[in-house]
């Protein structure tokens, strides 16, 4: 124990006998501590829900396939609804799927969560666009891009379209240019070509 | 005995004025002959030792007085507080006397590992910059000392967490930091999502306002056109060019208000 203090600050914590929730009622004013305890209790509940032997936290991979399967199923239903023109229904389904993907146990591989969320946000953006809700579409497309910047030509395109529809042509131009910077070396040549033509159209 | 004589010989050869002294020494015993050199050595070594130990102590206390790099490790404190919780607090029931359940401790340990990951990342990113600054002499040694102390503490902290994790389940220590890293990524993702989500309402509101203004502008435009047509008809002139120029209005208005909205 080189240089590490062997002392620690003892918090007056209380453990609820039935729920096992940790609290510190006497330190209610310490916001950071209260937040930390909230996080701790959430994590604890997630550990209790584990089905692994001895309820040990598993390594990030492999991921329990149950949740992924459910999300994929919901995505398919939503896509079917969208095809039929039930955009509102599809958006509701995507909302639900996004929530599920967000509530993944945090120790699972984050790359997977990013991938899933990017697809879901992108699809929801498309549905918002079909309903001409450009503001929602733009935000969703941005979220899709935040999750996955490379290999996401559709999301770049959607964001640019939404911005243009709202009359923010300069931002749309910027968006397409950024997108091209990210996507040009990628394999999605058709998507890049689409972006290029859109860029020319905007530059007119 | 030889040593003693050598010593005196040496004395003799270097300095002739000690003749009288030499003549007195043979009368002294063996032990008293050694007394002087031993005394000399003891004083020398002793003073050196006290100086070095004092110096080191002072250095150490100076280093300890330096402000730590990180604030107190809250999750570590929580974990240890849970570990040392008074078992009688749970109630008088015998079953409830049992200590904190393992799952709570596991969660607390995982939170502690997440905090460690954040600190490691912070140390790693600031190290090259700090070294660069120190080479140029832009920052003092104090800062570097603080940094090195933080690094040392971090190493020990990680070892400690790994040991604790292995106590819960064999080999958990090898993966706990992987899990913690994913949790950290998850937290970052959540923060970014929340940031972008926060824009949604303002964006929507902005767009609704904009849509309303565009619509009212458009309606006004139509009305004006009608009025103009009527007046033009009254005046008997048919000037299509004027109407065309006016029709360019809404697009210009759109372009102008774009910057206002952002």
C-alpha cells in the first residue's frame, strides 16, 4: 500500500431491511452522494436480475441474446407498420424498442448498444420525416449519428433533408459535407453518390 | 593495535608538531587509543544519518501536504462504509443481523471500479501534456509530484479492487475492469443522448413558430397580391413583373430568419 491512505471517510449509510436499498438520510443535502447512491441501487437491482451462477456480473461479451432478439422483433413489426403507412404506430413501436435498448445492463458491450440505437433512431427519423415532423426527424437523425458516425450515410442524408425542409440550408450543407468526410473512404458507394448529388443540389 | 599505531604514524608523518602527543599515547591503553577515531566516526555517521532522515521526512511531509490530484474517492468510501457497517443497525431480528448482502457489495465494488476507470483515463490523457509542460518549464515540480503520487495511488487502488473482486468470485478480478469500462461507456452514451434530447423541445418550438410565421407571411403575400391585382386592374395597368418580384419575398424572408432562430 504505497502512498495510499489506509483511511476512508465513513458515510452514515442505512440499508433497508427488505429492499436492501442503501440510503443516507442524514446527508440529504449532499446531492452528489445521493446521486451516487441512486446509481448504486440501480446497479444492485440489475445484478439481482442476473441469471448467471452466483449472480456474478458477466464479462462484456458474449451478451445475453434475449434482449437483442426482442428488440429485433419489435423493429420488424415497426418496419412493417411503416410500410403500410402507419407512421404513428411505427414511431410508438420504435419508442419502445429504443427504451429497451437503452435499458440494457450497462456492463454489456456498449458497441452493440450503439449499433442498435443508431438503427432505431435512424428508422424513427424516417417515420418523422414521412409525417413532415422535421424538427423531430432532425434530432433523431443527429442521435443516430451520435451513436454511429461512420457507415451511416442514410442518417447524414436524413438530417440534411430535415434541416433543408426547415429552411436551414447552410446547416444542411454543413451536414452533408461532414457526412461526406466521414463516408467517402467507406464501402457504401451508393450512399456516398447520393450525398454527392444532394450536395450539388444544395449548392445551386 | 596495528590500526592504532598506523593511525598515529600517519599523524606523525603528516605533521611533525605532534611529537609531544605521540610520546603520550603509548601510555594509554588499547581501548582509549581507539576512542578518538570511533568518536570521530560516530559523530560523522550520526550527523549524516540524522541529516538524511530529517531531510527525507521533511520531503515526505512536504509531498503529503501537496493537494491530492483527485478529490476523495467517494465510491471507495461508500464501498468501505458498507463493508464496515454496523450489523446491529439492521434491527433486532436475528436474521436481519446478517451483514450487508453480497449483491449490494458487488454493486458498490463495480461502482468503485467505474470511478477508477474514469480516473485512469484522466491520468492517461493528462500525462503527455504535463510532461511536455514540465520539459518546457511551464509547470513546477510540485505539480509533477502530485501527479506521480496520484499514479502510485491509482496502482495500489487497482490492485486493491482486483483483490476484493477475487474475494467475491474467483477470476472476477480479471474482468471487473472490462465491465467497469463498458459501464463508463454506457454513462457517456447516456449523457450525450440526454444532451441531444434536450434540444428536441426547443427545436420543435422553433420550427412551430417558424412554420406559423411562414404561413402568415405567405397568407399576407397572397392578400397583398390580390389587393395589388385589384388596384392594378383599377389603374388599368397589367404589370406582371411587379408580381414576380413580390413572389420572391417568402423565400428571402425564410433565408433571413434562419439565423435568428438558431
